[in-house]
């Protein structure tokens, strides 16, 4: 579950202040009247008592009214979410989800090395070394956290389930050393890597371990999370880390979190000196630096086990035992030296030195925060991950083997396969061929067919990588000697490149295209050549790229900035210049003039005087259920939208955190949306679903069917939990190994990411659940992600790399919802960037649905007025901040109407409206409030009657007393 957001707490307190002041004022006034009206100021007892009683009755009514306004106003969304019925998963769903989660991890575990057929482990008694064996990585922090409502299978549990006995003395050593994992959360990060120093392993412990078994498994773990990227220098200022020994430092200057610590290295030294057959298990989502392997021939096997979810470690045990044949393939390139990554110098924290005049203040997690613009330059252009290393090798810039430890798409098996490529057909715009895969070994297993293309490249022309994943298929489980023929096909415009300089459109250049099947991005099995006879430019309405509704043309020129981008020209002649660390930290005057935040955005400046005020508050009698299954442009929508008032629309727009609000006048019920990239987490009720393996694990399966089944399971769990929408999948690119949210994203490759994401979305949609594809877009690092982070990238890389999985999710997955990103694109907040949210998403791709912000904290640049005018329909907010629409002009109300249309269209086509208008119970807090009203009314009426009766009685008694008094003598 998510941690408590202190910014929310501060915002709640701020929004309640006027009401609390009103309560306080009423109490103070009642007290003042009570003391001011006394025997000296009002001598008549009856009058004095009446004033006292009436003042407190007025105060009581006023306080109840103020509290009621507070509850039904700023607290309504929180109370609705907090008091909603806690729907749990059924037992059958839990069982099915656990089974599927284990199957996913079975195909995600990736065998990177297996000398001498060391795996499967022959001995069922195993020494498991490494503190991480007792605290493995299940997911990520923040939205990636696991629910504690269901059993979690640990790494050692998984080995036990597979029939292994593990050395209990070693386990006790680690649990005694430290029981809990240091917190790497959204609001604080302790990067300490607990590991028992080698000196604390007694001679008897090692001797007993050697007697226990000749098999040693070493576990190395790394965790990441939302809110912080992994440290690239563990000795840098601001890094919280506690050494495992007072005798030495775990890390030297420049060493990163993705390298071995000295304590880990000492532990591996100890193990390899005493055991000849060592298996290394790396448990983490971020690619690790395995440069040390060459020094340890005793490490016969290396297994990558991405974060496994709640049951996935059962699969690891079965892989180590040989009950499951590993079939995972790497989703990313493993480098021998991460400092040589093409993006290394341009990832992380870069602040402008001349933008203090653009600084803004807002209420943050720990109080008032002031931030100024930051930036990050995507200098590598389209040459991300393997696309750089393969192309740079082909161009002679690098020696591939010096850079790459394990290529993209690489993975071993306990058996062997043969792949034979059939004749390649190219006709009617489609490339297709068969591949026959035969299991030539002695153990059943699955294989992956990876198809790549190498386009013709003109020196100095459109940028192109020499290796590009085009399609892939995974076989069924093949028995020894068994064969399967899989069909590979893709459209020729999938090989087109985006030309932002000349054609300003996608272009498929004429020439020869090499089509190959490969065991990974570097190793060719077989290839053929097809010829595109004439250049095709996709720039007319009857010839758009990949089914675009309108021609894709330049939209992101202003996002390129003053950046030198890497070019393949002259064998990457500008490599050193382009990939160097930034030296210019000044924002240009032009950029400063166009930079928008809450301090300089005035909605009135963007009004159109020709806009006409839409109809609001009509009585047309149309209900939202009437629109289920109707087209977005159905005329009945206008009748329903006419019924909405300004407040109805504002409530839908402003309070869309973890669900959309009710509009009773049209039969719109409140619905719940759940967080979690690998599960469903209701952060208000505390109910969670089964946590699946991380998104990176899904990518490592290379199995689109499993991704589809996961989406369907999300749908099934959503039905059980009464959830309408899912804040996932996340599909930003693994641009750099140090991204803290790597676990939540799929791959360095846009196509692999897009296939997995679109399949998950399609599966959930079949169950009537809408998925919020996120974070749209270019939100590929956590550092400064919500501190006005200006992301600079060129149009070609934006379209070919970073938008690719989103485009596929809309066109192939049928995405119905979007979560926009925190960062800026150029000088505009991504959520309010019309070229992205309107021109590309809706106009080009044909998206129909609604766009929601990422968490709405204000941050000095999030405001509803700007957002709704530029394609972002709803605010992920639960408290009153800058999430409400303030401008009531015709331009603004038109934008509100469109936003409401998008929200309602999505909800109306969800599963809860499939059988007509849903019946809902009145929230418990409202029932309680109504009861209080009733009790208060009865109490006030009764007290008022009693007060009047007493007043009249006192007046009468006073009158009698006066009459009975003796006459005064003259």
C-alpha cells in the first residue's frame, strides 16, 4: 500500500481551516455572550436566561452546519473512499491468481550462465549465502508494494517447496544480523545493503557448510522504488548508507548501487574459496554490473530473478531444481561497466542556474517547499539500449565484447533448440515468414523466436539503428525432438523511421532491408533480404502511418531544446560531444518566456471571445446507463452533458483521486480506481489483491499470452473488489539502469514494452475494467520528476522510442484511460501539453477516454484551469488544492464539458454499467450525518420549546412577584 502522503494531510488541514474557524468563532461568541450577559448587564433573570439559551442553541446549529459543510465539502471524497464497503477477493480468485503469478515467474526467471551444466542443482541440500536470501525483493516501493493480506512465499520457502533443504545455520546468521530491509521509500531512502562481513563467518560455520553440501547458492538483491533513482555514486552527498563494518567502507568514490559492495565481494571471495560449484542468483529489476564474474570461475551459473511478487519464488525453486526449464530472455542489455552507458552522463539531477525567477512555492510533504526548474537531456536520441550498442559496434565505434555482458533478448535453457527460417514474403505491405523451432536437447522447454530488421541507412540521413526488434513469438513447451512452426508477421510501416527534418512524417525509405531471426540482439541465426522498391512517405489522409486517424507530423519541435543529439553520421563522429555531461545550465530567454507554472498561468489569457456558453443544468431525463455501449459522438451525449451543472463538472474534474465522483442527477455512481503496477491496492480501505511479479518480469517472459491472462486476472480481481479502473500498466522506457521505477516498467525496448502493456490492457478491457496507461510521457527517471523537470528530447526519439508502447496500447490494446506524467516536456507540464494530450493521443491515435494527472500535489505547476484546456480531464486529488476550476468563462466551461464527457464515457463503458444503472448504498458517513441532523433538529426543537416554556414561566413568576409586593407609601 502507499504510504501516508503528508502533503495530503497538510492540504486537508488547510481546506478545513475556514470551517474550523467558523466552529471556533461560534463557540467563542457563545462564551462571550454567556459572560457578557450577567446580573449587571441584564437584570431581568428571564431575559438573561433566554439570551444564554438562545446563544448556545444558535451556536449548536451553526456548528452542526459548519461541520456538515466540512464533511460534504473538502472531506467528502476522503470519507467516501474511507467508508466504502471492503470487498475482498474470493477464494477461487486468490487460488487462480497465485497459480498464474507463479506461472509468470516460471517464464521470467532468466538463465544467464550455466557452465558445466551446473544447473539444475543435483544436491537437494544447499548452502544459501547472502543476507538477501532472507529478505528478497518481491516488488518495488510506493505503488509497487505488496499487500499483507495474503501469504507471501519467500525465496527460502520457494526452495523448500521445490524439495530443497537449506543450511539453517547460515539463515540464522543473516536473520540475527538484521531482520528487516532498510527502507527505500517515496519520502526517505536508506540505501544500506546489509551483509554479514566475511570475518563474522566462523571457521566452524564454513566447515559445517562444506560438510552439509557441495552446492552453494549466493543471493544478491537490489530494490528500487517510486520517488528516488538508484545512487550512481554511493559516496555522494545526501546518500544514506551504513557500512557493514567499521574497518572499511563498502563503497569507494564513483562506485554505484548496482555494483558489489566490498562486504558482498568479500562474501563471494569466501564462498568461491570453499566451493567449486557456485550459483549466483541476482534478485532485482535493474540490470546489475556483472564485471566481476570473470574473476570467479567457480561461479558456474548465474540466474536473474526479477522481483517475484507474492508467490513467484516458488517458481525460482522449481527452476533451480530442474522441475521448470528456464525460458526467460533479458528485457535489457547488461553492461560490464554502467558508467559507459550511452545515457550515463545525462541521467539524474541537473538544475538551471538562471531560473530563480521561475521558482514556485507549494505545500509539500514536510511543509512549504520552493523549487526552481530542472532539466534532463535525452541526448542519445533513438539510440537507446541495444539499439546503440549494436549500431555502435557495426559502425566501429566500440568493441561490443568490451561493453556488453549479456545482450538484450538473451537467455539460456536446460535444453537446446534449432530454429529454421522459412521463405520471407513481402507483399501488400506485410512481411511474413514461418520459423520452425525444434527441441534438439533432452529436456522439455520453451523457446522464443526473435525477429529483427536492419534498414538501409544513408550517412547523414534519417537516424536508424542497425538492429531493431520487429516481432517475437514464444513456443509452447516442446518435448525433446518435438517441433513447432510459429508465424512471424509485421507491417512494413513498422520499419519506417520518423523524419522530423525534411518530410516531417514517417518515411519508409527504398532499399534492402535485412530480416533476421536471432537468439538475442547480437547473435544472428538466419536472415533474408527484402527490397522496398520505392520510398513511401506517410503524409496523406489516405496513407497514414500505422492506422493513424490523422497524418503524424511534427508536434514536438519545441521539446528539442538547445541539445546536441547523438548521430550515426560519420560513424558516430559526434559521440563524445553529444553524450558528455551537460556544461550549459542556463535556460535561454526564449525558453524562460514560454515556461509555464502556477505563478504565471492566467486562464483569462487563453479565453476565446467567440466561444459560446454551453447549456448547463437542463432537465432532459437522460441517465448515464443509457449511454453504455453508445459511440462517443452519439447525439444522446449532448443531452446528458446539458444536464450537468458547473459544480457537477467541477466535482468530476477536481476530485478524481482513486475513483470518480457521483453525479446523482444523471445516475453516475462513485466508482473506485485502484493503484498498483502488479496488483490492485485500495489505499483507503486497505484491501489489496494478489501481488504479481514486477513488470520487468513480464517482459522477461517474452510471452504475450501470459500478459493477456494477467490483464484478465486484473479484471477478475477488480470485479471481486468492486474496482472500475486500474492505475497501470506503466510503460516508460528503461532509458538508464539506475531508474528507481525500473521494476514498474517493462524494458529498454519500445516494442517489447508495447506488446506487454497492450496485452495487459486488452485483457482487463475484456472484463470491463479500464486501465490507466502511464506515465504519459517521458517520465523515465524519478529524480526531480515533480520539481518542474524540463525533459528535452527530439521528435524522432519521442515517437519511435518513448511513445511507442503508449501508441500500441491505444491502437492494439484499446486503452480507455491515461495517467499523465509529472515532468515537463520542454517548457510545459506534460499533463497540460496539448501536442501530446490532444494532437497525438486523440487526433492521431484516435484515443477515446479520459486523462488523469499523476498524484495531484499542486507542486507549483498543477492547476485544473490549464489542464482541462489542454487535454487532461481529471485531477488525481482527494483534497482541495489547485485542482478546482476557477475560471467560469465560456472557454472554460466548454473545456469542462469535454472533460466531463471523457470521464463519463469511460465510466459508462465499464463493467459496472454493463447491466443498467448500478444500485449503490448511501455512504455510511452520510447516513451518520443525516442521523445527526435529525437528532440535532429534535434536540433544538425540544430545547427551544423548553427554553420558551421556562422563559414564559419566569416572566409569569416575575409578574406575580411584582404584583404581590407592598405599595410604597407616599
